[in-house]
């Protein structure tokens, strides 16, 4: 607690004759002249530290909130930009895939038409061969009817095998093509 001016004066006047002026002044220097010179107590320092800590925490919280809001806004902008870029890339890829699928479709149609033409030609050739052989067999001998039937059965088996092979090849080609198209569509969907 600070001493009033009158209290300081009384102490100085009483102690200066006994102790001397210099010692009396030194003694009074240990007592504050006003509240501003009062030594800080532990409770005062604790209270000031608590207030300072509260102020710092409040300012830190505000700074973190502002930084979080700025970061959120930046992230939203970047996500929107990325979304826009991805949409453009997906649209480009979609266009490319449609073009490739159209090309593949055209190629498949051409391949199927070629196979159909080849099959018709081979079947026609086989038919002509069979007819020629049948005519030869008929003209050579009517008695060899059993041999003729056997030859016809073999030819039918050969034709069936040929058809089966052609169907298998056609199916394999179509399965490979459809698998490729399915893979492309799956890849397109994943994008």
C-alpha cells in the first residue's frame, strides 16, 4: 500500500535526526509514493497473466477462424476449378471414345461383311464340288450307292465342321470385339 505525502513527511522528520537524512531517504525509497509504484504481488501478476492469456487465446482463436475460413474458400475455389477441368477432360475423352467406338463398329461391320462373303463363296464352292462329285458318282456307277452315301455323309460332316469352325471363329472374333468394347465402356465409366 502506498504512503500518503503526510505520512512520508512524518516518517522522514522522525527518522532523519536519529538515522540521518540519507538513511531516512533510503528507508522511504522502499515504500511507494503512489499506487503506480506499488510492487506487484503474486495475485496481481497471476490476474494479469490470466487476462493476458485470455486475450491471447481470443486473438489466436480469431486468427485460426479467419485462416480456416480463408483456407475453406481457397479449397472450394480449387475444387470448383478441378471439377471444371475434369468435366472438360471427361467430355473430351467421351468424344474420343465415341469416335473410336464408331470406327470400331465400322471395322466390325466390314469384317463381318467380308466373312459373310467368304462364307458364301466357300459354301457355294463346297456346294458346287458336292454337286460335281455327286454327278460323277451317279454317272460312274449306280451300284456304288453305299459309297456315295458315305462320301455325302463325310462331306456333310466336313461342311458341318467348316460351319462350326466358321461360327466359332466368328463368335471368337465377336466376343473379342465385344470384350474390347466392354473394356472401353468400363474405362469410360470409371472416368
